[in-house]
C-alpha cells in the first residue's frame, strides 16, 4: 500500500492545537535582551488579546490586532539594523567575481567549466555558486512558472492550480515522461505567491531531495495534502500572533519589537522559519535555511521592489550578475518605460548588457552573499506590503561613500505583481546571447487578483448620510486611491507582457512562447465570483474561503479555451509535452 505522501522537509507536522514553543537560549543578539525581559510584562499581557480573538473564532481580527500591537515602540529605540541580514561576499568570491567581470565572463559563448567553477583546490575557499545559465541555454524547451501576489489567497490558489495541472499532466503524459516537477526550469514569485514557492523550494533542499524521489510524480498534489503546508499558506498571520503571545517566549518577542528596529517583518520571517524549519527565535540568522541550501535547479526567483531604484530586487540561489551598467544603484539613468517595454531585443539585451534580469538588482550587485541569505527573509521581503510591514533593510556592501549605506525592499507587487517580467527577461537574455532556433518557452502565470479595487467604499470612508470626519476617514480614502492606481498599473503591465510575448512570436519563424494565464478574474460562475471577490488580501484564510478558491480553480482549469475549445488544463499540458 502506498503511504501518504508528505512534504519533504525536516520538520514535524503542525499539530491541530497549540504549537510546540521549543525555544532554547542560544547565541545571538536576542540573548542580550534576556536580561531585560521583566520590562516587557505589560506589553506581553496586552498580546493575550490575540489569543482571545482566536479562541472566540474572530480570525479576521488577528492580522489588524497583531499589526497594531507590533507598531508600539519605545521613545528610545536601539537601532539593530547594523546586525545585517545580508552578509558580504567573501574576499575570494569578490576577487573571483571581479576577474569574471574584467574578463567579460560568460558573454557571447558558452564558458568553460573553469569559468563557472573554481578549481578543486580552490573550491573550499568559495562560498558562492556562479550561474551562467548554461543548462538553460542548451535546452530546446523551457518551462517557467509565475506566482502572483495576493497574500494567502495567492498562495493557496497557486497550490490548487499546480495540483490540478499535475493531475491533468498525469492523464496525458506517458509512463516514461518526466514528472511535471522535473519539467519546470524556474519559478518567479511575488508576495503571497512567494510563500507557496518557498514551500516548493524547501523540497529541493539537499537534505530532503531523497524523500521527494519516492513520490515525484505527484509532488504538487502531495504538497496540497500536507497539513503543515496548508497551514503555512493560509494561517501565517495566526501563527505569528501565537508566536508573539506564547508565554513560553517570556516576553522576548514583544521586547524586541518595543525596544529595537526589529519589526513585524522580522516576526513573520522568523515565524515562517519556525514553521518550515523548526527554527526558534533565538537562533542566529546563519542557522536559518539559506538560498544556498537550495539545489542549483530549478531556479527560484523571489521578487521584491527596491525603494532606492524603484525597480525589482530579485533573490535567487546563485550569483547571476556580472558588471551591470544598467544597475539602478549605479546611478546610471535610464527609462524603464522606454527600455524594458521597448520590443527591440537587440537594443535591450545584445548590444547593451550580457546580464540576465538587467533591470533588477541582485544580492551580488550590493556585494552580498546569496549563499548565506536566509530563505524566509527573501520570501518576506517579497511580501513586505507598505502600511503593513516595514521595509527590509539590506546593507550595501558594494556602495561607495556617495551611495546609500542601505537599500530598502518592499513588496514585489508594487513593480510587477505577476512575476512574469523576471521570466521574460531571463528568456530574452537567452535568445539574445545563446540563440537557438529550436528553443521555445511554456510560460504559465497564476494570477490571484480578485477584483478591480480591493477598497470597500462602504467602509469608514462612507458610512452613510452622516460621516465620521476624522483622520481615519482620510486614511481609508487615501488607501482606496492608491489601490485604484495600483490596479490600473497592474492591468497596464499585464497588457504589456502580452504585447511582448506577441512580438517575440512574430519575429520567430515558429511560435516561440506559449503563454497561459490562469486568472482568477476569468471565473464566470456568478456564485463563485461573488465568493472569491469577498476574500481580502491578507495572510489568513478560512476553510470556507479555501473551498471557494479550490472550486474557482477547478472552474478555470475546465474552462474551454483556444481554437479547439479544449479545457484550459489540457491545452497547457499539450504545450508541456509537445
């Protein structure tokens, strides 16, 4: 009898009741704060409100309560940002990167193995993987997945879509075909989609890959069935609330939030690490699962937005950038609207810059190690929506005296909520620098946007004939205006992506890109539409809301599309196995 598949992660499944508050005193800056725990008693008692709300079943109150409580700060706050999340590149890897830059590295031709990897005797000195994308350049068929933002709604929708596609794939693929899991070359994710992508990424951890081998043909269905994965994707805010208020923590978390720059983003990053990795609060960041712990392939791209450059900041498990004249942090002026949106690939990629993701900043661009960067912080940087989370501060280790000491990262959806730009830039780079007339791309985007504007006009902004004219009203109206602007920008960007895909196909003799959108707003069933539109963007999801999403995804995958009016899932699978 086949055993029930489990997510291949080295953690215990989450119990239905309370979490195991397995906190032990370990080294790190938190240990210094243990001496002051008594001062956090008052704040700690206030957090029991979150537990009371949970007990009463008011799950929707958990997030705003948690966010409000964690905004409390002491008038005198210790700046803990010098305890940086991002470590600098080692001296050896900095010299290695510079030598690749000076020698033009992997530009026009496939580099030798020596260009990608240090010599055996030097390998022990190197901590970084240098990725020239050689394996992608050699492939005739690439498969790239994009998971949009949208909080738990996006994470859970992506989970349902991938399980559904895998089931459809199994019906069409032959016994000797690769599992769907092994056909995917890259994942590009934003915000809530990054939470789900991190669950997939952790399954490729070197220590867990052997477990996955036993059930690779139903990996995504197994992930959907896993209780712990479901909890993470739908109850991260609840977990953070319990993590904050757990008496076993002895006031450490409230004290950190009250007296230091340690903020809600840190709380959620550590909560995610606790759930996925069983890592408690007091472990140092070096003990958390890092991007370097992931296998080299498939590639994971977690998309954030850099405040200083107003362009994407992309986390991935290897070093991919060499010299970048278009790096926004370098001070070189360029117009993204006329540059990226320009459809001339020769102008954008071949003549200007050999780097993939030329409009994005990466860790190596700020002199930082990708190998040692915590996975949970990459995910939460991608999901750091303003008004809810503080930006993630990263030290610019490569900065000159005239440049910013820190860069600030916020939600990736502020620039591109689909993740498709990263995928298309990667593909365009391969087309320009490693031409292959047989190469084609299957690009699948899973879009969890559920309505034109998430702002409810019947909220505090408009209560009826008699309005409450207080600052809160103006705040709600301001958020509504920003949300409307964001939505229209998102729609414009999606239209631009479709235009660019069409342009790539027009220039090729055969169709280069099969582009599929699994868009929640394409659901036509009135009852389902009303249901998914009621699901707000947050990090908490009820079972009823999850059922609505699952039914909506089933509706989308069965929906007739294409010239032959086949189910959408079947059309996608045909592209995958063609």
